[in-house]
C-alpha cells in the first residue's frame, strides 16, 4: 500500500503535530507501506519519499512565523500531484493551505482522504490575540469543517474530548478516536539527578513556550510555594515566549528555571530524575508529553481546564488544580513535597494507567483506519 502524508508544518520534533506525523510515518514504513511525505521542510530535500514544496511567504510576518518555530507550506500543484498520483490513500495532518489543496486534488482523482485533528481553534486564534474569544474560536471550527473536514472520508481525533468539541461546533464526521501513543522507551529507570540539582525538588513541564501552555502560572506557583527555595523548574521545549518567561523567573525565583529543548534520550533521563510533572496548559488536545512522564511513574498535577483534554489523566484530587490559579497549584505542589509516601503510592498507580496509550497499539489502530477507508471506497466504487 502507498500512503501520502501531507504536513503543512514539519521540521524539528518540538511540537505535538510534528511528533505525531513522524511517529505515523516511521510506523507505516516499518509495516511495509510505501510512505510519501508532502511538506515544506527544506532539510528533507533529496531524501527518498519526501516531496518538498516552497515555504509560504507572509511578507512582514515571516519573522514572527520563524520566531514561533514553524514553516508554513506554499501550495505547488505540480509537486502535490507528484506526491499523490498512484497513492492508495492520502492522510492530511492539518487543515491548512497545503493540506486543503492536497485533499481537493486527491478527491478529484478518486483517492480516499483521511485527516488528523491536531489543531484546536485556540492554537490558531492565539496568534491573532483572540484566544479567549468564543466567537473567533467557534468561527474557526466552522471554517475548518466547511472548507476541509466535511470533505474527507475519516477523521482521526487523539481524544474523545476534542472530537466532542469539534463536532459540536463544526458538524458530524466519520470519527476514529485514537491516542497519538506513548513510545515504549518511556519506562521507569534509576537515573541520578545531576550533581548541581541533587538537593532540589525538580518539577518538569514539557510544552512549547506559548501563551496557551501557561508556563507563567507554574513560575508564579513555584514562587508562592512554602518550599520555593528548593524547587527547580525545568521547561522542556522551545517557543516565542522564552525571553518573557526567563525574565519572570529571574524576578520571582531563587533557582532560575532551566529552558532547553531535549532530545528523546535526554528527555528519558530528565523524566526519570524529576520529582513531579506539572501541566498548567489551559488548552490541549492530548499532551503526549504528560503521558510520557506518567509512563515513567512521574506524578502529575494538571490544570482542570474545560479546554484541556489532559485533565482526564488525573487519578485523584491532588493531581488537579484550578486552571490559572497559582495559589491552588502551589498548595498541590506543597502536598506532594510534604507527602513523599503518598507520592510513591500515586506513582505506582500511574504505571498501570498508561497501558491504554501504548504506541504500537495506537499505530496499529491508525493503520486500521487507513485500510478500512481504502476498502470502503473500493466497495462503493463497485
């Protein structure tokens, strides 16, 4: 079987959509599929199976897009056709310009199309300063549905939460709810803390440095903790708000937060020597990073946000805090610092929780979606 995976955004694996795309690509290749990748990632030029379109120029906004850390794709119909001609199916990661053009081209050729849902409306409206505008977010979902998702043959949702949100605002879809999956390398391991952090209580958060991830709430909470002097924050990621977050950390905290993009091998070590995982994000479709952490037995504290699917990973009240409430988060952090036996007990419970998110199982389910969609359209064609 041949599949074309269309990625409006692809590059460094520093965001959930790129990670999900690369996991799917690697998995399907390992299963014997011929995988073609249509994307704007110039570093992929010349690599087998990659069809690289030019980057979209936004004129004066190019600097901002680069600062955010993504490359948007420009639609080149010749390259699109080269990538999809002869494919058994096309899978589009996001409903943007390249994905929409590829979807239309595939449908015109009678090629089935599936699509992922990896972009909440707020991920888009955040960049035009309307993240909290219900009208703007609702309009975004309606546009996604009208111009893209109602035309595809099946939609992959990483969580039931985002399926319900989108279908309420957009419309019905042929839905498959499948986690993006946790790589099996994320398992508990005995990793000593670095010497310079040996006497610190290490709190980890993995997420792009952007407004909706709410890093500022964690910094503020750490400053309000009764144990502030011993807390060391580690922010794994990259993003445009790093200078502001550094400035906030310098102002409020004795121990300056560590800001760094970690490789997978490095993250395995960090997750296993950290003491607590805090996920303050107000907006999140799934948060595989949180699942990776708890797969290693790291106890989480998660924002109880109505716009965040991650709250479903909480096993108890002390694993949740009131969204955007630094005082409540500080109290939950203090609880886990002051109750190490409870934390150890909670850690053991989480080790069994993540089996349902096994990466290989989830990738098998993604393949099943593709095969069922191909078969369905073949049957309809007679």
